[in-house]
C-alpha cells in the first residue's frame, strides 16, 4: 500500500520571516495527527536551516534542486551532502522550470537523480509535457524519454527510494489543472515504465493543485499525492491538500 505524499515547492518565494510564520502555522495544523499524508517542505536553499530548525514531527525537509557533482569548483552549486547536512531527506530534480529556464536536459537531470540517490537523498523526479507536445499527441513519448534517461544509467534499484512527479508544464502556475482522468492516464503509463518497482513507487501529480481539486485527484488509483507550488504558500490551503487523502 503506497502512502500519500504531499510535497510543497516554495520556489523562489518568501523571506525568512515568512518561512518562520508559515512553519508555525503548518506545524500547528499538521501535528493534530488528522492528516494521513507524508508531508515534505522544499524551501529556497538559504532557508533550509530555518525550516530544519522549526520543522515539526509531521513534516520532512526537501530541496528544490541539487548539483550533479559531489563537491569541487562549481560556483553557486549545492551538493547532495550539503543538503543532507541540513537534514534534507528529499530533493526535487528536473523541475520543468529548471529544464526550460536553466537548460537542464534529460541527461543532466538523470545525473542529478543519480547524485541524490547515491548520497541517500530521495529524488523527486519531475516529468511532464508542454502544451505543444500534448496537442501534438506526444505526451507519453516525452514522458517515456524523461524516464528512460534515468533508466539508461543502470543504477542499482533505480526506482527504489524515489518519487516521481508528473507535472504537465501547461498546468503549472496557470490555474489549469489536468483533469483527474488526464493525470491518471499518464500516471498509469509512468507506473508501467518503472517495471517491477512501479507498484511501490509514489507518483505525485503537480500543476495547479488546490484544496478544491486535491481529493478528486488523489481518488485516482495511480495518483499518490501532489507536488504543490502556489497553494503551498498558504498554510490553511496546504493543510487541506495534505488532509485531502484521508
Ligand atoms: P503550481 O501548484 O503553482 O501550479 O506549481 C506546481 C509546481 O510547479 C510544483 O512543483
């Protein structure tokens, strides 16, 4: 039985004071023990320490990105080991904003996935198609290529201790959520791509998830939770999403 996982991607939002306040509200709301989901918060790098220090029992720490390199002269980069030092357990890799704005291709994303896994972090591998790709009927092809780039590395137990997030690019920050049926179709396809490990791997949906649509998404058999952007910056809304799986 796969547990529901809800991960917050704060992206480049907020201040230290904002992070502290949001955490107080999240801790209070989530520690009542009424939400059955696992919860991960991925703040901007400089606030990892702040969040780690204030995180409650009910919440785990994640990063939004990491370097594919273990250490060295890589100005501006952050290694898996540094994230572990701050208590991070998860790291998002291959978010569509990293792919489209910072030129991360499938090979680099796969290398980041390997770096996270090799160090003992749980990668949250983001995959998803653009609007043009969906309209051209290429959704499954694009997602398969993104998955296969990781498979090609031949890592031991490739999909063990790993999470996949299906985030259609056209649904991110647009208010246009994929319908539960559209998401389910791709989630089921992804699970088939993972082979034997597929039945155990959590596959999250991301793209305009809100309190109002979380429950219908989570009700689908292959949707195991959500990766949440905008709505994760509002405590009450995010708590409702975390509890939507109950
Ligand atoms: P929104 O929830 O703001 O659409 O962002 C989704 C996302 O990119 C999470 O990683």
